[in-house]
C-alpha cells in the first residue's frame, strides 16, 4: 500500500520557500518560439531546472510523474537526472508570480492557472512548447488546451484542475449561515475567518457577493463596490493567508479559524485530520480552475522542460494526481473509478476521502459549466490588483 502524500514540504536540498531560484544557464536575447530542430540536443543543455511551483507539488516529493510518459521506460525524470537537478521556489499566487518574473526573477518552468496565460504572453515572459515532443498530448482535453494557444502557438500545457470555495467547521458554523460566499462577511464569526491573499480572487468573490454577473470583467463602479465590500470584510478577518501549509491549514487545524478560502485537497486534509469539516457549494457558484506549465522565454533547457512536463500528463500520472492531491486533471482518460478512495468513516491518510472526491465531479462533462465560474482572462487585471492592494492598506 502506498502512503498518500500531502502537498507539504519541499524536496530535500531545494531552495527555501522565499528563495529566488535563478534560471540555470539562462542568457539574454534568446528568441522564444524557434523550432526544436534549431535547438542544441538535450545532452548539451545545462539541465538543473528551476521551477516556480505551488507549494507541495515538488516532483520528487510525490510519485505523480514517476515512470509515466518518460523517454526511457521505467525511469522518472528524477531517476534519470537526479533530485538535485531540480530547484523549487514556492508559487504564492498567480498575481504575485507574474509580477515577480516581470521584475527579473527567472525560471525554466512555472505553474500558472488558465486565466493568466495572456498576462504572461502579453508581458513577453514565456516561449511556446512544441506539442509534438509531448507523447501524452493526445490524452488532454482539447477544450482546455486551446486556452493555452496564443497567436497559433501553445504557450501553456494544462495539468491539474479543481474548485475554490469555503472550507468551514461544521461543528462551529450554523448550517443556516453556510449558504454562499457571504459567509466571509458574517459578523457572528469575527476573528475566525481567513481570506486568501490571492490578488484578484478576493475581488472576484466580493463581486459575486455584490451580485455582479461577470466577476472577471467588472466595471470601475463594480470594482469600487467590491473594494468597499472587502474593506468591510477586513474587520472580520483574522488574517490573510499566503501559503496553505504554512498559514491556513495549521490555523484551521488548531481552531484559530473556522472559515477559510480553500481547495479540495485542503478539505481532504482536514477530514483526514479528524475535523468535522464542510465544503461549501456557494449559492453564487464555486470558482473553478485549470493550472498548468509555461516555459520561461530565456530557458536554455528546452528539451528538459518538455520531458519534465510530459511526465505529468499521462493517464497514470493524472490518476496519481487525483489520489495524491485529490484534484482532477486535463487528462480525459481519468475516471472516478480509477481513484483509491477510503471507505466511509475511514480517515486514513493513505486514501482520498470520499467526501472530497465527490466535490470534484469526476467524469461530469459539465463540471466547470455555469453556475460554476471557470477562471477567465481579466482585461483589467491591474485594476483588480490595485483594489486588493488598497484593501490591505486600508
């Protein structure tokens, strides 16, 4: 039996969470998008990938990419090139990540979500992939992969998927109050609430509470109303969490907070911890996302990047993603029956919990259709970020 891992802790020897992993072997002036034929072979690349990654997704810390989709059958990327060839830096949020790279910190690979692809391409920070080098490409949902196409080139490779909602203590929160995103604004729970320091995301949530139709394309008037709503919420908030395993999960487990923004893996982890946790299906609709890989424009590890990414895309790797992190994926071959799910009432960390698996809606072709709000590109991203900055400074 394989012990189920959580998304905690970095690969031994990796950079510290706050460290800036600089691009191995990078140089200025390289032209993104040139064909694979014009590249030096993989043996002449520097290797030593620097990866900007969500906390806990470190490749050597999970079997998610071991022996699946590799050039050499039976060997993972780590087996082939060594764990010390990978350096990870924690990806705190999409907004922070794109701004940090734009300011000059460089990585070979990054892991942003679907609505940010154009933010990265518009800033000229990434280069496209050659999907002919990804032998698992055909297993991915074409309705999702098309979100990574800009000017006819594939800049983003989708992998993981899930929902965002409110995680709450069922033994502390009145069921009558657990109806929608407005739970973040309920004064009964002052000091027991933690909103994510997620840039544009809290602004979108405030918009939904205010009744806007499109949280990703709000008018200036709607943004001002969202700001005032968030300033109101700030007085009830215990703290804005930044990293789920360092900030949010410990506070939820200890009882310091009862209500928080979270993802399905957090719901699963709290169930495993024995808490009477609930996952809210807000009346205004959950937020939904796909996240995936992009390649730094100056990376000299073109073939290494493709091989690393391909190791995550196969059906087997994506089944492991679901079992390990309780997330769905862009691989359309994965079914709910593929998961190793704990029996009801069995809170072993070796298995995904059935309540958490249920919220992912595996196999449902409408799993990200309305009333769910699938992330979209935000034309006024800078204004959303300004609103959030002003809320925090208020």
